[in-house]
C-alpha cells in the first residue's frame, strides 16, 4: 500500500545530514514544516520551509516547552486517510495532512552522561513534544512514515526514489517499530537517571533497560546461534563496550566474553598487572615491577591453557612486553589494554602469523568504579545484582589457625583472593607471591577444584598459598593442599565443619585466615 509524501514535519536536535535531506525532499516536491531551531537552520540555508507557528496559529511558548502540542499538527498526523469521518473532521477544522515526521529528540542521554550536569539542566533536556509526534506517527503507520535518526535518511530517500515519491506499508511498519524502540529507550534512560540520583528505588517494581547495537556478530557461542553485541546508550568509559578496536579480525561472541572477564580482573590491581583468560576463567595472572615481568609471570602460570587465550594489561603495552607476547610458538586471540605504544603495536601486528588476525583493543584508561548492575538472563526473566567489585579489607580477616601467616604469605593470600573471585565456582587459586601457579575452576566438588589446581601447579605448589571462593565443607580439601606443600590458606568460613578444617590446618602447620566474605561466580 503506497502512500505519497507531500508534506513533512521536521524537528531535530541532531542536525547531522539535515540540509542534504531537506534539499532532496524539496526537490521531490515535498512541503516542509519545521520548528524553531530547525526552521532557522533550513531558512538560513535558503531552503523553502514553513514555520510551525504559521500552521498552528500559536507561537512557541514557555521557553520552547510548548511548540508542537497542537491539534493542527497531531490531527494531520493521526487522522486515517481511509476513514470518511476522519477526513471530514480535518476539512472542518482546517487540518492539512502530514505524511512524514522527522524527529530526533533532545539529547537527554548525552546530557546526563556529563559528570557535572545539574538536575535542572537534565530535566530541561527531557523532550515532550518530540516523543508525542513520534508515537503518533508510528501509531498511524498505515498512512505516515516516521524517521527518528539521521542514519535512516539515506534509506528514506531511496524508498521515495524507488516508489515515485511514496512509501510502502512494509517500510512504514519497520520505521514504526524502530520509532517505538527509540521512545522506549528514551523513557528508560530518563527513568534510570531518576533512579541514579535517588529519586526512585534502584531496583523498583519495574526495571527499564535500554541498549544499542554496537555490532552484529557472525554467530554466538556456536555457529548455529544468531548473535549481536549491544552496549548501553552511553557505555562506561574504559569498558569493553567503549573500547576501540585498533587491529585484527572482527570480535566474536566468545572473544567479547573473555575480554570482559580479563579486563575486569586486571583492573583490580594497582601495580603493573597482566591476566591470561581462557574460556572465561583466568589461567594466569600476575603483578610485578614491570609490565613485561607481569606478563612473563602470568603466561608461565599455565602455558598450555594460555595458548589461544585472551590477554589483559592495566598499563599501556610497551615494546618490551610486546616482544615477549610475540615470541614464537605463542598464539593469542585478542589483547586489551589502556593503549599500545607505537613500537609495541608494530611488533605485535607485524608478526607474520598475527599480521591480520590478532585483535587489539584500547580502552583509553582504567575504570575507577563499576556502575549499574550485573544482569543475567534466565528463561522468562532477569536476575539483577550489584557488581562483585572492589577490594576486600584484609585487616578484617581473622586468623583461625594456631600459626599466623608470614608477611610474605599474607601478601600472596591477598593476591590469590583477588584472582579467586574472577574464577568460576567452585574456585581454587594457588599463588606464589603475586603470580598464579594453579587454578581449579567450575567443578561440582570443591576438593576436585583443589586437586586440579594442585596438579596444574606441580612442584610450584610447595610453599604456595591457596584461596577458596567459599568455605570448605570437609577437611579433605586441607589434606589435599597439605600433601603438595601449600603453606597458607584464605577462605570465607561459615561451614558447620569449620572446626574440622581448622584442626586439619593445625595438624599440617598451615596458616589459615577467614574473610567472612564469599565470592561465588556461577
């Protein structure tokens, strides 16, 4: 069902591409009607345009809060062209049809993203007339086309050219769906802002979320699964969603998951740090005096598992670190860091086997905090929780064994505890100093995780410390650690059999601390 476009209402905050679009519409015989700032831009460019106030008979008022809320406009958008009573009503009241609505909204999202925005300025950037026009045009998509973003301009002009100045119903339906998605996202951003400044509960009865597609993905976890990567409308700085990919193949679904896991962990450390992630678990992590030393220690944690893994650094990658990364027989899928120094970038991207493929992401810095909530989809619902982020306070840990840990052991325990909360539960981490030497992840039995971590560590387990993300249900975990020479343990405590674990530690001469904090990661 074709609908000719003879009259268009234009009211836009983002004027990208506006003049070229307007000239093309006028050339196609479309009459333009526009509001204040948009009208001035068009008129100053010599484009024929009629001001809204000339149509409504009322001036813009209340500092621009009221300009398009008028029956002469909404009637022209909403009346059904195939309904004789509607047509008669428009004739009686002198309402001319509007066939195309082009509106993009006040920049609320970008306004509230500014750290120094005031409440008053944020409120003034809540658009009222724009969403009303968009929703009206989308509702009457049988007759009216609605455009809400400059990215749609080229498609609109192609549609008009291909259909002799008309639009098809299929095209208008697609535009209507996009329009409602835009107004829903806009309202969600406003609701989220109100909650963020304390004017609503952070987790209210209704949770409104809005995300924008950052990129389409070839597939999901497996080739038969459709997938895309969506980011928050204004993603946090220094995050995977705001990172710039400087080199390499397109990111995959699994790459993004692993990059996020690696980046979140490496940002937990203050000193130069490196993390190696494989299948969403760290198989290596280290903090050292230099980034190159941190990488060498992290990669040595489990070189077999590190092959084909993801690397993360909390400092710009320099030439010395890049030279180690690019050594023969090493293969990595992607690297994320605040930046890559020019020589480092050259070293990594000119290694023959990596020249086209290795993915390099720059975040521009390290985040200071994590905002919002951790979301996880379940069938028919959504689980929402705060982030398990930020360092625990070791001064609140309690020594529950006869022997106190040495200062060196305590420092190693703090490091292992930080890494442990990034490992899927049941999680066990063995560390020597500030480098990981063994990880047991995701086992149904905690003692299995202990034995895997000890096997990964091999001879390095002797004198290592151990972190457990949750309490030990039985002393067999302590006995297994003692057999390979673990010297100190940190765990939350809270089991009915804590006494058995304490007794086992005392029998083996192991120092054990309880944190009182659990770090499950399912």
